[in-house]
C-alpha cells in the first residue's frame, strides 16, 4: 500500500465512483478557479474538463484519461475509492488500511517458514510465496537480491487453482536436505532438488494461516511492525519499510 498510488504513475487506473448517468444539471459556478487549483496542485497532469455533478457538491474532473471527484475548494479527492489530501499528497485511505490490516508479527509460526539470513539478519521480513508465481520469482530475483541485513521467512503457499504443480514442488523443496539451498536453487535458478525425502509439509497449516491473515495473493509481505505489502514492489520501497519497522 503505497502512499498516493493514484498520481505517482504515468497512467491512472480506472476509478470506482458513483454512476453519473443521471446528470441533468451542469453548474459553471467556480469551475475555472477549481481547474486552476488542480493544475497548480498537479502540474504534470492536464485537466481536460471540470463540471459540477448533482451529487453532494461534487465536481467531476477529467484528467490523465480518467475521472476523479472533488469539491469546489479542492479540500479532498476521491479516486479509486480513496481519500487523498491534495496538499500533502497523502493517501488517507491507504494509511488507514495499513493500520487496519496490521498483524501481530510475533505471533507468526516462523518454524513453518524457510529461513534465509542475509548479512547480519538483524531485520525481519515474512513473505507468503507460491513456487510457481512469476511475481514471487521477480520479487526474489530483482528486489530482495538488492537487500541485505535481513532475515527472510518464506511461507510456501501454493495456489493450486492457478498453479497445479506448486504443491508438489513445495514439498520437494521443504523436504530437501538443505531447504534453504533448495529454495534458492528453485527461486533463483529454476532448479528443483534432484533428491528429496518424505517429511511433514506444513502446507495446510500455512494455508489456514494465510486465510486467517487475509492473504489472498502472492507475494504478500509482512514487516516486523505488522504492516503488509502486496506484490513484487521495488526494493527501495521494501527497504524503506524495513527501516521504518526497525525503528519501532
């Protein structure tokens, strides 16, 4: 959950908003000054049009190929169902979601995860990963490879509906003589262990844990302060969150 996800990318994603099919009145009241204020707040975006809707004093603003909503004083923005402070660019909704979706990191059953220590391993990071998830591999190969002084606990969470072979591969890695080496060989080099034994694999327990925590996709990351992050985010964002968590 990144701060201000709407305006920090070239293309704004489609925004969920109230239907405007019943527009019947158009007010020209202070649209010019509102357009000027928006362009001052977001100079990189061209405002195509500003019209007043019949809904609770909201204005429809067409910019960047998408529609956002605000009031006549630009005291808030509604975009992708999020509340954004236009002065500070704070994603208020995102910040609240961060708080509401935090977990108790210390309660996690880390013995059910593959433990990989990088550098001094002083910081902690949990990752729910599917062995056949391309984004999980991207996370390991392109992002986590740039981070050190962290202990990464990887919970093998095969999403068999998407990747039918992932459960068997997870068992092969977990039951290897050296599961850390087996994990790195697979996730970095696409090489499974040549020999593997029989052992108890905590796939069902991890699945129960994931559902309890609301993990529905991979990769999903959790930091020591309980904050979650979804997807193969840039390593700089991961590093920033590791530093923040270490201070708490």
